[in-house]
C-alpha cells in the first residue's frame, strides 16, 4: 500500500509476480483511489479508509 498525499491518491498492490532480478517486485493487481475514498484491499481484508487530502494540498 502506498499513500501519496501530495498527489491525493492511495494505491494497493497485490498478487506478486515472480521476477528473476533480486530486489525487484512486480504486482499483477493495482488498485488506485482518490484520498477520501475507501481503498479496496484483497480478501479477507476490509477496505481501508483513506484520509481526505490536507487543506492546501
């Protein structure tokens, strides 16, 4: 999961894809929402409430 406060977005990555290069990770699934909207997470986790962007952001 990644929260980008300056951009007003939240991201969740799941379903890792094997990769030959050490230290590199790739994901098959990416979910993106605007801050203030719930961020769906993979089952069985509930959606994550994301904060509204700070004033002036």
